[in-house]
C-alpha cells in the first residue's frame, strides 16, 4: 500500500504536467521544483527565495523535499500557473519589463512584489508611477570626475520627449538633456557596485554618453526603468506608426551584446597594446579606460558581412606589443582593428559576439550611423 506522502508525491508530479505548471510562474524557466501553497503557483528555486521576501503573502515549499498536506496540494491543484497569471497579470502594460531567469535580482524581486504584494496589474491606477508620462524625483548620480554619488533631480517628460537632470534641486536650467529617441537604460549592479545600479546612455553629438544612477529603494529604481520604457514605447509608436508590438518592444531598452576587457592598439598598429574596457552595443564597439567612464575613448562601427566587414581569430604576423596571447582582427572596408584577449575563452566569447553583429543585415538607419563614423574627423 502506498503511503499518504507517496500518493501526494504522485499527485504533485501530475500537477507539474498540467499546462503552464512546467515553467516558473515568475521567470519562465523550465522545471520548477518549488510552489507557493498560499498563492497556488509553481516556481523555480531562485524565485522561491524571492517569495520569502513577501512571506506574509506567499509561503513556499520544495515540491520534492518538504512534506505536503492533502489540502495544500488540493489548493495548488485548484489554482496553478495559468489561473494565477490570469488573475495577477490581468493588465500588464505592453512596455512593462517582464524579467527572465537571466535578469538581475532587483528586476525579478520587484516583478514578484508588483504582482502579488502591490497587485499593480489588477488595478490600473497602481501603475501611475511609470504610466503617467511624467516622472520627477531624486536619484544618486555618479560624478563624472570624482566618482562620488550625489543626489540629483531627474525629470522625465514624454510631452517634451526628454529625460533631464539638474545639479541643484532648485536649479532652473538642467545640467543635461537626453532625448528619449536615443536613451537606453540597463541595470548593471555588478559593474556599478550597488544592488540597484542603473546605467543610462544617450547620444550627445552622435557619441555615447553614460550616466550611472541608483536609489536605495528598489521599487523607485524599477519604476524609473519602466517609466523610461513607457516613454520610449510611446515615442516609437509615433515614429513607426505601422509597427507591431513584436517589432517595437525589443527596441525599448536593451542589454549590451557583450562587455569586458581586451587590449587594443592604435591605427598604425605600431603602438603598444593597452588594456581597455569594451562595450558592444548594437553596432557600436566602444572602449573606455575605466568601465564607469562617462565617455568612450573611441568607438568602432561594425557593419555586416554583405558590406565587407569580417572578424578573424588571430592578429597579423606584423602585430607587436601585445601582453595577452589571444588575438582578434576586425576587418572593415577602411582598416583593420586589432585586439587581444587574456584567455581563449574570452576570445571565443568576443568572436561569437562580433559574429552575431556581422551576420545580421544592416538596417536603413544603420547606414547613416556608418556614414557618420566614416566621415568622423
């Protein structure tokens, strides 16, 4: 005779096979091994830890290791991920960023809190902090020269199509005006060194400018992030009136294709190689002396193979002065760019990143960027 716990285990296995329950209710990763017996959702190990932050609402157990009562199993069986999604994600705005298992803890934690704790997607008025088209508040911004974080007033206004910040809270003129058309935002907690660190980039005179900000309150930071996404969404809807959401949503904000250290040499290939921090953002390969520099020391445009761009996993035999052994040559119609990586793994990773860009056909707007780089003094 099977014991009660054995029968319950079999029932849990059956429930995991039901549509929707085979993936985490919050990040979508396959094979959830935990469940909330107060919300009725199946979640992965990582998200189960975030549910503990809202223990007054969600109580979690391991499906495999913890004992379950018949009534608890009956409850999770009566709800499940599809029904819970229909309830807690009724009205998620199209622009709202729904994190995956690859995203930082802050985004995943605030997504879970927004759904179950604050019920933001059940009551549209609770979405005002990022849906109103205007947002004003103070963020701690890293100083360009001294690296100190100081409180700065930020204003995001869809009507003017800009994000701006002020050095003094009572200042009339902003220190910087960032056009929504060129703004990007990406969470960079490891790089910035604070859990809620956000990197905002924009184009100034067609060159990339970085600012680094954070706020102690995680909700505040994610609200700013989604407010920027909302402004970008509404701007793109006007700029591309026939475009579908599937075309627009990937353009709201983007993570970088790759970042990390390489060595580089100058255009004559005779100078010694110097270690620099590189960021691959769409077709711009930027390099910085320090990862938190405001401006890139230089930018390289990487086009497509159809336009005579290619990448090679070695350096020309004439190259000298490198300290790292694993070379990469980027060939453009005008010149070759030489880089070196510390490890073979780094080299393969950068090669794969460059290949993604080179294999992708160029878009009409990217030809204008290429032309700018060609005529840059």
